[in-house]
């Protein structure tokens, strides 16, 4: 008999909360991490998508909070706004008997309201790094100096320098939290950034990784479909049509590589009367939330999204993930297809592959340690709709261009900043300043590294170089705990 939640050291009220939520037995990552966190250790948890990592940190934090409640007790960082809301919900539901006060600090929402909420000392703050760093820089109405827990969900994403680079903001946040704290880091893909992460979690770190031959879940049927670029969309329409014909209750997430493709395809699928909503970063935040809500409640069956939706989102009804483009990184593939086949359910992933992307599929297969199988399609059926699909797609493209989608991006950004009480021109300046600081930090690091190398190599030049580097060190300190 496997241990239940009570055997992990959780109090009876939390065990009862789990029961009410339908969590009967702890999942392996929960079995491993909860006792270690309760013991006061830092924790790095690496487990497959949909395996219950969120509750693995929420439960022990709530227990510790109930023993010594104060605000701000815990800070959770996460890469996307939607994910912040989802995590807050878990805290709220499981922490209901505590009268838990939480606060969500994400971009695209009113800064003043957020500042007020922060000043009311919520127990738990769930934030995206950019907005929290903005608050730290601009107000002194709250402090994260005394937090007990720092959680980084999707920790590898927070540390990597992707299209949204969190490093400068993370440095600001890490400089504002106490050195004495528990740090909990979770993701389905921690290994690439393990070294940086280990620098953050130094308090008897407990490392938990699921030992499994394949890195994606067993209940996931993974297929590829080799298609010429020009007929991709006809295949997409065909796939959806077939799926709709064969299933009563269905939900699909389609991933695209750019906001524009996402928007065009959404318009196109709607023309074919598929109930589709889009989710990408060029939408206003309110529209993003609304789209996700419509999809979650199955009013709309198809969510077409960029990688803003690839990590963490937990929508049980999703049966199929379609990759409209082959992800360039295996890690992105793992997170995308992990939006289905969650918590033991079945699911299917179909990746559209053009002849130029075959090497990407090989890289994916190598990483996940599994071969993708071919998805069989009646080509004749696709050919029948080919012209129609391409004409409709072109119409949608023209319509979108007429709507100045690219220009709107800039205008929207400025509007959003004004709504948030910021001056767009000042913001641009601030961004430039930040870039400068970052550049300086990098320069400083390089100098230090260079000096260290010289030192290693020995020689008399070494002392001179080190003394030269020191004054700069005072000008642009690099927080010791900051990520590389
Ligand atoms: N012990 C449990 N028993 C049954 N279901 C569980 C249990 N723990 C969590 N779940 C459910 O499993 C689903 C997935 O959990 P969660 O979102 O935490 O996954 P995750 O590991 O964070 O995935 P990802 O890497 O995609 O973010 C949720 O709906 C959650 O309610």
C-alpha cells in the first residue's frame, strides 16, 4: 500500500482538502518532495508534465504557513500570466480553511491596484518576474525581505534567455529576498539549466527526478505527419474535421510559431466554422484571459496559441495537441505535448513536419528517447480541400494586413503602458538603461573571469589586472545569487 498524504507529514486539514479536491494518493513527485520540503530543505523537482508538481509545493507551503502565518510568507515566480492565475487557484482552493490571502502580480493589469494589494501583506504572492521587479523598483509599500519560501515554477524557463529574457528582473528580485529562505524549483525539464539552479538552492538541496526510460508520459500517443509547406493548412483543416466527425466531446490545442500565424489561422479556422479562440502575446490581457476561459469551459473547442500556452496550463479536457510547426527545441516539444495526457489520462500529439524540419524531429526523438510514429492520412481527401483552404487563408492574411497587425503591436504596447500608469517614452528609456546595466554586468563578469583565468595561469600580471577590475565591481555589483 502506497503512503497517503497523511503519511507524508501533512496535517489532517490538508489531507481533507486533498480528499475534497479528488487527490487520493500522492503522485511520485509529491511523495518525494513533500517530506523534504517539510523538513526545511531546498528542493529541485523534475517530473513529467501533468504529474502534480504544483501540489508538491503548494501543500507543504500551506502547512508551514498554518504553523506561523504572516505576510508576505511565500513568493512564487512563474513565466506566464495565465500560469500565475492557475497556481493562485490551487493555493486558494487547498488553503481555503486558512483564510489564505493571495495576490497575483502580472503584467497587463493595473499597477496601482496591485501596489495596494501588496501593501495589505498577502500570505502568498504569485508573480511574473517583470511586473514584480517593476513594483520593487517603484514602490516601498511592501517588502519581500522576510519571505520563508521562494518558488520558481518552470524554473528553467525563468533562467534561460529566450525571447522574453527574465534575467535582469530576476536579479532585482533575488537581491530583495532574504538569503535565509527555502527555495523550491520545479519543471518538467530542469536539466539544461541545472547548474544555475543549483546555485539558487543551496540549503541541503533535495533533488528529485523521476526515473523513467521515456521523458514524455506513456499515455501519450505521439505522431508526426510529413507535409509540404504549401499544403500544411489543408492538412490542419482535414485533421480537425476528422476529429470533429469522430468525437462527441473534444478539445484541441494547436501551437504555432508566431503571433501572426496564430491570428491568421484562428481567422481561417473560424471561416470553416470551427469554434476557435486564439491566445498569443499580442492580444490584450483581458482578451487572453477571456479566450482561455472560453476554451476551458468547452464553449470553444480549439485553442490556437503560441508558446505562451506551452508550459504548465492544466486543462483536463484537451485530448489532442497539434504542432503546426515543428518546435526548434526538444524542450519546447515536451512542454507543448504535455498539455494533453495529464494526470493519467490518454492523449494524442500530432506534429506537422516539412522536409526542412526532419532534423528537428530527430533531435526531439533523441531527447524524449522515443520514436514518433507516422500519422496516416487519406491524401486524396486533403487534395479535395486544398485550393479552398489556401484561398481562405490568403483572404485572412489580406484582412489582417489591412488591419495593420504589426503596427498595432506597437500601438497596443504603448496603450497598455499608459493604462498601467507608465509613460511609454520613459519605459523605452528604462528598457535601454536596463540593457546598459546588463551589458555592464556582463562586461564585469567577463573581466572577473578573465582575471581568474590569469590568476590560474599564474604570473605577475595577475595582481595588476585584479586591482584594475575592483573599482568596477563597486560600480556594478553582480548579485552573488543572480543567475548567469
Ligand atoms: N495526487 C494527485 N492525484 C490525482 N490528481 C492529481 C494529484 N496531484 C495533482 N493532480 C492533478 O493533476 C493535474 C496536473 O497537475 P499539475 O498541473 O500540478 O502538473 P505539473 O506537473 O505542474 O505539469 P506541467 O509540467 O505541465 O506544469 C492537475 O489537474 C492536478 O489537480
